[in-house]
C-alpha cells in the first residue's frame, strides 16, 4: 500500500475534537494539536533552520536505520539533510507545545539529526535534562554546534548505535518521562527501543513515534505498540503517534485525529434545523 492510500484510509477514519469525549484528549487537542500560539523561542529556531537549509557543507553520512526516503547518497549537504530529514517547522512546533503542555522533565530523543527538533523539545524546559542519541558522528557534530548557538547547556548527546547507547543512557537517566523515537523506521529495532524504554517508564511517561505511516512495516509496528498491555491510550496524527500508559484510564482508547478544519462537516454546521 502506498503512502497516499495509507493517508486516505487514515483520513476517512479520523475524528475531530467535536467527537472526542475524553477530557484529557480534548485538552491535548486544544492546547497542542490545534494551538497556534507563537512562542518567543520560535524566532531563533526558525533562523537556525533557515541557516541550515542554506548550508552547502557536505558530510559523509552513516545510516544505521532505514535511511532517508529522499536522499540515500553517502555524502549529503547540511542543506539537503535540513530539507529532507529534519521534521518540518509545524511538526517541531507541535513537539514544543506537547512538552510545554505536559511538562515531562526527563526527556530522551532517538535520532538527533541536526539537533533542530531536539531544541524544540528542550527549550520549553531548559533546566531539565534532555538526552539525545545520534548514530552518525558527522551529523552529531553539526547538532553540537547548533546546541551551542542556542546555549542549550542541558542537552546531553550520545553518539553510536542505539543498541549500545540506549541502555547506557537509560541507566544514567534512571527514570523516563518522555521519549521521541525517530531513528530507524524498521519494525524489529523500533519495538526493541520501545520495550527497553518501558523498563524505565511509569504511568505518566509519554512516547512519541515519528513517521508511523512511513511504510507498511512501520504501520504494523505502530499497531503492535498500540496492542502492548501497558498502553492505555494512543493518539494517531498520521505523521506521528503518541502513546500514553495512564493507569487512570478506565478503558483502553485509540484515536485517529485531524484538526477540525479538515473535516468541517464534523463541526455541526450542516446539521438539519429543527421545527
């Protein structure tokens, strides 16, 4: 099944906030998914992105996962990576708002890339620790430079295969409140990362998975994660999925959500008049 077919199926099944009865999920939609407030930090982050998209410095890239869908050459410019591999601005801003809204302190990212998405997730809680893992040393160096530009002193970066660096960083963190997984796009390693992180998680831990519709394999991975016995709530936004382990959930719930403006007939505007 192609990405277009996967999207159409998702869109057909997706709900809007007007059909959501969970107060927790409704608040998440209002404060994160459909919130369009501009935060002060966005200006500096957008400038950093623009500079990266104009940087023609070439890097020798080592892909440890599925790699880029667009550019699979071993030598890539920083501009190419910024345009093709870094999460888009609107998606990064959603991550910023998610962290700002839920305030998870011990945060972990699998897949630093140029460090732009890392900064969006770090800045809402500057004083709390943020750990990020990157497989490619040359890309990691660029990320380190970007962290210094924005004076992100509490970001800790580990470089190497996640199979080795993930257990290491989790032993150091001891407790995991938030994890963003965007570093492989294959079923076996992604499920392994999830299971490993679960050992350090608790009922309020938030898991965010990027590119859950990347391929049929990633969609199957997402379905397997949703089916885990500790998962009580999932939010499918197509471009990413959010997993919660909330023990206060009376029943397991899985939502596919689009902003209300994309399904205007779900707002009640077209309901037949009475009388």
